[in-house]
C-alpha cells in the first residue's frame, strides 16, 4: 500500500507553464497532479496509456481526437490509449489525472 501526503513541494516543470507531481501509484495505475498556467499549451500527443482526469480548479480547452470541450471545475474526462489529445490552458488550473497502466516515466516526479 502507498499513501501520498499533501505538500506544496515536489512539482517539476515539464513544459512551459505545466508542472507535474506524481501523487501515488500501484502496479496497474498512477495518479498525478498538474499545475497549469494560463496561456500554456499541452501539444498534441498520444501514448499507450488510458488516461482519466478531473479538473479541480481553472478552465482548459481539451481536444480529444476531433472533439473539443471547454472544461470547468468538476468536469472529468477519459482518453483511450493511442488517441491524440491536446489542451489549451485558459485560466490557471489544477488537474488530477490517472494513467493505466502505471506510467513508469512519471515515477521520477514522485514527491518523496
């Protein structure tokens, strides 16, 4: 069992205006928190992980495949593995995302 503990420390900037911290993980999934700065862009990409997210704060425009949606606090989303997606950050935002299977490349962002 793993328990993540809340902390304002441990974030890593992975793109301009996009910071990440891995909160917790197991064999089959991993959960990360993203701090997203207004004006930042998450470029179009795809990966072999199923991804589910929840917007805690802010506003983003999320495009999954050919569908775009304005996302507000309380909204959630699911992105199938292998589907292209990108995001425009419209206001300072906080998002929680879960990846399955666990992203080994995100273990380096674990706040220890």
